[in-house]
């Protein structure tokens, strides 16, 4: 199995009544000059009733001896590394570099969803360190939102020595790790190789690079 085998075969308009995951909406609003206007936007149809978020992104930091999985680093180092994924995304017809992520189930908190999704997608077991404020992915186009959950993964623990993902039948994910200090350069390299960079990954990498350039700690 190779992610590079995946490709879009055709594209066609979707009847909104048959859509399972998304909705198109028309909102009427008053602008700052008290003029009536309208706006088209998309939304997910899967957000749980009692949840204020659609899903979570997971900043999983691996600490401990270098794990012998498919990694991007070459040095045998104990420097903290972030866990990333490669996954084919049909809307852009590319393999995308992403953080682990997923939708929140009914009755779950963001932190609980992050721990569950991390185990399912990567096999790693982690502990939540922090959860960010709610973030909106593309508020001019949709109301989809998420929190980023920071999770620590201790590679010394037995459950993390041989992680086994629990992927669904239609999920094809490859995991790899990158040293945090090399994340920006690694995104540049991967883009040159033809991969798409998810905005969450790119923004995180850019933040680290800006902090490095300006000496921010």
C-alpha cells in the first residue's frame, strides 16, 4: 500500500439533500452600517448537540529515546519531536502533511477526543498538557472550528514502545516525527516534494521559526 497510488478519478456537483458530512447555509445579517446583507457558508452536520467544537487537532510531542518508526530525523537524539501524519485528501488531490486530528463524539470533551483519536490514528497513548482556545479554520467560508490539544507522549512507557493504530477501513495514514527545531525546514522540503501542508502544521512551524528568528522564548 502506497499513499502515492491514491488519486481523484472524477468530480461532480453534490445534491445537498444527499450530503452526509456538510451543509450549505444562507445567513442574513446587518452590517456595521445597518445595511441588510446575506452570506453563504458551509457547516459540518456532525457537531454534537452539547459541544461548542467540531473537532480537535493534536500537538503530540514525543519525549524519550528515538522511536524506530518512520521518522524524518536521522540523529539519535532525545530532543522533543512532534508526531505528524501523511494522508491523502480528495478535495485537494494531494497527500497532506497533518497533525493527528478528529471529530468530537457526543458527550466528549476536546481533551478526551484528543486522547482517543491519538490512540486510534497512531497507536500512541498520551496525557493532555493543555487545550487552546477555540479556533475557526476559515470563518469567511465556514463555521467549522476546533481546539488544538497539546499531548505529551512518553516513549519510555510500555504502551508506547510498539504502537499499533486502530484505523477504520477507509483510513490510510502514515505517521512520522520531526524535531521541533527542524519543523519549518521540513515543511519546506515536503512541499517541494509535492506534499500539501495543512494550515495547522504550517502555522505551528511558522510560529516556531518566528520565535527562533526573533529570539522569543
